[in-house]
C-alpha cells in the first residue's frame, strides 16, 4: 500500500550510501561509477534524483532538472525537464507519486511547467502512457519516434524540439559516438560499438559533451546522452549488442 511508501532524495552526502538506481547490482562498474560522479556534479545545479521505497525495497525513481541544465535537446524556458522515470511495478501509483513530487517542486520554484522526452522504440526513455494519464500534452515530435510532452503551469511558450535533425546527422561521416554519462549504461553501449568497429576495421571517435551548449548544438536526437552515427546515418541512440552494431554498420557499408 502507498501508506508504506516513502521517498529519499539523493545528495552529495547520501549518494555514496544509496547510489543511483540503475546498474546498482554492479557498483564497481565504470558505468555506475561514472553515473554517480555525474550526479555529484549536477546536484549544485539543482538536479533532483529521488528514489521511492516500499518499506526497505527500492520500487522506483525520478530524475529531473531545470531546462538550462538538462541532458535533453529541448527548448523549454523556465521548465523542469524529466530525464528518467522508472517504477518496478505498474498499477500501484508509484509513477504518479513521483510525477506529483516533480510537479510540487515546479510549483514551488515558480516554473512554467514540466517537460519530458519519450520514445516508443526504446526503454531508455520513460513511457508516454504515464504522462498521458497525468494530463501531460503532446507538444512536439522529432524523427526516430521522439515525442515531447509538457505539463504547462503558466501561459508561456510551450517546449519545442530543434528542427535541423537531418543537418545534424549529415555532418558526421566517420563513425562517431556522442555521449554524456547521464545514463550508466552509456559505458557498455560505447564498448559494444567500439568492439564492433574494431572487428570490422572501422576507425571510431568519441565526443564527450562538456556542457549543454555542445549538446544542444551537436546531438543528432532529442535524447542527447548517446548517439552513434556513421556516414551521415544514425546507427542508434541506445545500447545495442555487438552483433546488432556490426549488422547496422555492414548495412551501411554495403
């Protein structure tokens, strides 16, 4: 029952003890360590990382921040942007409870609303169903099945995506990985691409975004934190197996 559910907000003091939710079974992995370091560097910017517990069991979490610090490629002035929302079980109100926490925070900060990027082709983004359920509205779309949802709190410009996606992708001809460590799975996703490239004898380069300005200028998708491009074509914006990467690279070569 929800009466037994409580929230715990991570900060620079508690992160070492609790840590991020994703990949928590592999706390010695590079991805997990990079994610926790990334969080530590974001708390001062106002990022919120809130885990939901039922008794002592972790049953969900939400991560969100102000738009000017977000890892999503959206124009959303004075909005909070949800990066991640995950629950262990649907139908128990966990997702709504976490969204309501973000909504309460947005109201208290005087924000114009909340925005979130979804994509039905991957589990790396939150499901749009929970946002429909909580009265978010679809305000924009982008290639590769990306959708932008918003919950306006004030009369202001609604969030939007950039429009130059084709131009962004075409500028990369060599095999290129663009990334941040907002997601702990970016490390293994990168390793799989590099392993596939080595097998096929393809040179690859990695671009680590140093700030949001670079991300907003270069990212070829709204997701922002991970993209793989080869010969002006998007290979992926989420983790693939080595075999899947090799297949997609071969398809382009041939």
